[in-house]
């Protein structure tokens, strides 16, 4: 139906039926083909009579899960509107099948006080996508003084991060963990050792040697992961490791969980599907931080996602204007977009290969929301409709020029995928693309 | 490119006779061998120049210097040809100054290679005089170049070619008229 | 299409043994031209070459310029200071401006690895890499190989050792790649802090002892050590570097047979190499320079070839 296909003016989910879908909600032991009725944004599950005045969407063959949540996204507003805005980033999220995102604070100015955080929240308030703000951990992300966390927690913030860089001063890290933990919030750490990685443009290894590019040793990430784990243990606080990329990081996180240490972790599609050899043409669409690593690291990340060591699958969606990326490889900024390809990549290369659908749902629906202490969506009568609609057989080619995001920097350009996001329903809206 | 032999214009015996006759003509026209030198154009022009020099030595008793000239760098079809031609050896082991040079090539056609050879020789030194000796003149000149010594005149049409075979690199001595089949 | 199956020379990494042999053979022919009374041929008349040198360099630029002029090409020099690059123009805009001017060949030196590849994506021109950061310097490796081939007759099975700051040397990387393609055995020797990670995967052996290298190779290619590396803490002092990695006559005397010595220049006399070695009868450093012009002529000739559809070749 055309009216539900609008991204710019999302239609209200007043009275519609998603007919013939396979509804999958593992936490409710639900995996059944049925009709989903949505009235004023509230769900009820068939079999029921379909009201005559309802919009009926024939979605037979489609899979519906509770809404997917991307725990690591850069919306670039304020300050980076050339690359993305809150609006365009949310449209990209919807296009990719996400009903919620956590946005990072490395904007200009950074989101380190209540005024700025509130500004972002208000801008996102009317959108179908639930935007959770991750505030900066330290003022100006300078790594020295803690932000006013309790005021921010009162606003709804549940995570703090200096993402883009680590909190290098361990005393500051320790205090941040303790203080956030007191408020029931978490520190998200971009794990790295800046002295080891300084000047680096890609993973240090055979390929940085072949390409003459300065390298970022995997040791840098691993050292900081271990530092965070041990500091979290000492303070009995919870810590979350962003975008894990190395084999040793996965091993230490697995060990930490076995010890009962409160660590969670995320992994991105590019670290699961690509290696540093891809940099051989000096294409900056393969430059991100942490960088693509070697094959052993990639396999370890896949294993980590499969066995749950890596709790969540998210994108680190990092838009950049075309001209910013059209520079020499060592000069170009780090980052690739990911919101609009993550689901397709998951269905083509992960689900059914490394983990089953239920496990995938756990990684993208429940884990990220638990980490942010958010209410969990459910497919059940009486629940608010928060749904991701998937065409599991839909084949498509990744064409960056068709992205809803303002940016085009993807390493997956041209990939042929099977499985695409057909639409979302959330916060009283329904955005469902035409077939 | 494949070719089909239409006629054998000169056979092995005829080849030797032509070389002998050319050698005599060169000696006669130049009134002896004083300051005479041969410069052969890569590739078969070089072998011809060497044979002519040997024949002149047989006749007159004096050895003559022989130089080897590659004209690839002077061609006028650089950047419009299908493939970059290989650059071959150029070696003129004597001073060209004031010499009477006999430039030798196997087949004369449009005259463009000889034009290139003349430019190359001028950059290499200042000969007193340059004469042109060719085994075959097949006509269709595009530049005002005229040979001084000709082995055989062979009128040809556009889709015909003259191929010279020499035992130094081919299996026989012969001059063949061939039809060129475009690939 | 040229005799080489490539449009550009961005690096030796995709070149074959036959490509490199063709270049070296053609360079020998070019060397003869350089020895003529009029050392000039009209072959690249009408071809416009821009020398885009975004890193200071006199010798390589002059070598290229000489090669271009010997082939009668029209040459233009865009150097760092005084050009738009120093006014903060991006590489992309520089590329687009060159494209609008319809330049045939761009010879480029830049501090960022991959910048000639970047240019090749945005320009129709033929791109020749004259050094991209710490990545490749293909014409240097080609002239080194030409020099070695002249001395030894062949590169197959030849044992070469590169000595010095391997991790920051584009000369080293291109030599490693080129020599391996041609069947030579390559060793690298330098302080552990200046040997890049996993370099063995490129098919070279590694030693940190120069005396050991001297026992096991036929030729040494001595690389320049830069002051900036000491400042970055990669080795303690030039004095110590010279002590342990400097090539001296006394060290060389211990070799089982006389070694051929190469150096890409410019030399730090008294640091990585002493004058009595650099000026000795086994040093081919000056031949390298002569060969450099010939090799660059060969590369220009072979790449700047036919670009329009073939017409009948008339002789």
C-alpha cells in the first residue's frame, strides 16, 4: 500500500493487518504463521476476523520479529549535517529494518551536557525510530572530568562513552565505571591504545606491510579490552566493549564472562565479513576504526557472535560526505555506513550459517535493549507494536546511490544479498516499502 | 596475420644473383669503395647489408664497415599503431662524418621507414651522402623517396604484400608475393 | 595497448616477469640513445607529461625530466611549493584540474600510499608512480634490477640483501616485489624496530646482523637512514646505527667474494655507508643513476603508446 511506503511522512498505524506473516519472538516461544492486527499502534494477534475498514497488507512469506535495535550509530547532528542528520539517519535506520538506535556523542559540540542531549532527544521525539542517546563520559570527551551523569540519567541516558577514542587515564576510567554503575548506567569503551595506534590507517600485519601504510596493531585493542575487564571486576561495575575486532579481545571477553565479570560486547558486520586484504586498492570505503583485521580475527568474531560472547550485532554506522572520503587513504576519515545493509548481510551470511534465527533475534532485539536497560518489545496481544518486517527471500544488490542515508561510504557496494528489510512498525507509525 | 603465397618472385639462386648485381652497381656508381659504408635497417635490411658488404669485399678486396639501425623511435605512427613495436639494437661502429652511406632495406613501399631512417642517421652524425639500396620496390609511395639501387620492381595491389625470406632467420632465401588475409 | 599489458605503472605488484624483462631490454636500447652525440629521439613528440612532485625530490624529478626530454615530450613540473597544493587544494581537485587540461602522462610523487591509484581512478591520463609514501617506487627498483642484470647477467637465483630502514622504504618494497618476480632471493637486514610486521610473508628472509648478510649474498642495496626515525624512537642514535648497520670497508672484506654495492641515493656518507665503499670499484651507484634515465625512458615509451584504435601500419 502506497501510503505506508512514505519515509518523509510516515503513516500512522491506525488500523492495519499484516496478513500471513511468520511471527517469531523467541522470548515468547512464538514462531507461527498468523495475522498481526495493529490498531492505534497496539498489537493483537490473530486468528481474528479482519475488520472491513482495516488496511490489509498481504505479507505472506515475510518474517516479523520484534523491532531490531542498533546499539552503535553516529547521527552526526549537531555539527556534521553534511554527512547525516538525525532525520536522515533515522530514515536509514527504518530502511534497514531498525526500530531503535543508540546514537554516539562525538558530535560538534559533543553530547556532554543535558542541554545538548535534550536537543537531540526532542529532534527525534516525533520519529518512528526510538533514539537512545549515549552521552559522553567525560567533558568535551577530553578524558579528564566526568560529565554530570545523574542529570543525564534523569533525562533517560543509560550509557556514557568517549567513543572515537578510549578513556586512556585508568583512574578516570575507574571513576567513570563506579559512578555510572551507581546510577545503573554503563560505560561503553572504544577499546584501543592510542600510543600503539598513533598515525595508523589500517590493521598492522602482512597487508599494511604490502601497502606501505602505517598500521594499528591488534595488541592495542586487546590491551584496552583487558584493562576494562579488570577495572570492571575491581569496581564490580558493568562495562561494554564497542566494535570488537580482534581474536584476543574475543578470548578475553569470553574468559571474563566465565569469571562472572559484568562485561558486554558488540560486533559489526564488517569485522564479521571482511579482512584487511580488502584495503589493497586503497579504497577508503574499507577504512574504519577499529580497522579490518586478519582472517583469524574474523573467524574469532564469528564464533563470538555465535556463542554469545559478543552480545549484540550493530553497525557503528559512520556516515561521511563523499568529498571527505575522496582523499588519500592515510588522510581520509575512518568510518563506514551500515544501517541499510546490516539486516541483509545478516540473513545472507550469518543466519543459517553461523547462528540460527532465534539467536540472531536475541543479538539484535533483546541484548542491546538489556544493555541500555530499555523495555523489551514483544509480539503479543496488548503490547505496543514494535516490529521489523523481513522478506527473507528477497534478493537485492547493494546500491549506495539508493540509500536513505546522506552518505554512501559502504564497503559492501555491489554485494548481492538475499533477505531484506521490508518495513517497520513502531511508536504508532508504520513504514512498509512496496513490494 | 595469415598470408597465402601467390607467387615466388625470386628463388634462392635468383637471390644470390641479385645481390651480386647490386654490389656491382653500388661499386660502379660510387666509382670504387672509398669512404663507403653500409647501414642496414632492422631486421632483414641488416642481413642484406652484411651480404652486400661481403660481396663488395669479394669483388674489390676491401672490407667495408656495416652499421645496424633501428628506426622504431623515429616512426610517424607512434600512438596510432596497434602495438608498441619492440625497440631493437642500433649500432654504428664507425664515425658517420663524411662517409658515403648506403642505407639498405628489404622492401620499399610508402617510404615512411626510410624517412624515419634518414632522421635517425642525421641525429647520429653527418654523413657526406646517403644512397638507398632496396631488394624490392613494391610501389605506392606516399613520400618523395626514390631508391638508388633496386633489386626487383614488383608492382602490387593493396591487399598484396612482398615478403623477403633470408636464411639468417628464415628457412630459405626467397622473395614471395603474398595475399594478406585480415584477421 | 602497449607491449606491456598495463595502462599505468602504479607499482610492480601486478607486473609479470615478461613485463619487467621487456622494460629492462627496452632500457638497454634507450641507454644507447643516451650515448649518441645527439641524445634525443622524436618518439614522444606531442605527448604532454606533468611531473607532479608533491614531496621534495630533486634527483628523481630531474631523472624523469631528462628521460621525457630525451624522448622529445613536452614536460611540465608541478612542485610542492608554489603550486595550488600548498594553498590547500585537495588531491581530488588537483586531479580534476589535470583531467580538464588533458594531460597524457602524470608522473607522481606523493607522501600518501595509494595516491597514484587515487589519481588513476579520477583521470584518464597514464599514471607513473615516482614514489607514494612508504609503498612503492617502481622505477627505482627497475633501475636497480637493470644494474644488477648488467653486472651479473641474470637476476634468477641472485642473492640480494636490502639493508636499512625497511619499514619506511618504498625502494625496499618495490625491490622485494620486483626481484621476487624475477626469481631472485631476497634478504632484508636492519634493526628489529625498522623491519615491518610479517614481512616474511612476502617471501624474504630476515636478519638483524649485517655480518651474517654479507656472508650470504651477492649484492647489497644500502638504504638511507633518516633522522626522523631516531626522533620517533625507532633506534637510539645514528652513532649506534653506524656501529651495527653501517657498511664499511672492513666489514665488506669479510665477504667470501666481492659484493656489488647499490644505494638509491642520496647517501649519508659515514652513516649507512662509508666513502671508501661508496666510491670503490664494486659500487655501481653511479651506473644506477645513468640507468635511471634509461629505465624511465623505457617506461615512458612503453606506456605512452597507442591510445587510438589501430590504423594500418605502413612501412
